[in-house]
C-alpha cells in the first residue's frame, strides 16, 4: 500500500467492505426475488411484512448512502484529514450499514431507524472532518 495511505488503511479497507456489502445485499435481494417469482422491473408491493420487500429496501438504502460515504471519505483522504478520525468514522459507517441490514432483514423497525442515525453521523462526521482539515 502507498506510504501515504498506510495511515488510512482501515478507511481504505472500509471502501472495499462497502462495495462488498452492497454486492451482497443485491445478491440476497435478487435470490429472494427469484425464489418469490418476482417479475424483474415490477414494483414490490408487499410492504414490510415481506422479506422480499425488506431485502430490496435494505440494498436500496445502502446504495442511497454509499455515494455520500465514498465522496466524504475520499475528501478526507485527499485533504489529509486526521487518520484516526477518518478510520473511525469509516468503520462506524460499515458497522452501521451491517447492523442496519440485519435489523431490516429481521424486521426490527425501531432498531433499524436508530441504527440508520449512526450511518448519518458517520457521513456527516467525515464531511465535517474534511472541511475542518482545510
């Protein structure tokens, strides 16, 4: 690994984990859709009582936050933000996304909503850390 990036090793690993997590969620949602004989491209109308709905929404929600996470994390890396904080916030994001996925799959609605807040804290934290490092 590049000497500069060595200090950000955990954050760089989190980038890879984020990519792997979204791929995993998409695969799970696709397998569930196939098992339920869902027609591709058609809306999923079952609601939160359906695992098909929850798995698709979990993947979509991760996708919705992923671009902001990547942009803010790269901003921190390029600007030279504090590596410990950058690594910690990146790990918080990944931990929150995994916990969110599990709580969505298990239909733990209150936990899912509370855990989502940690996703936002991580992204906003990375953004603020980047700007405070200018």
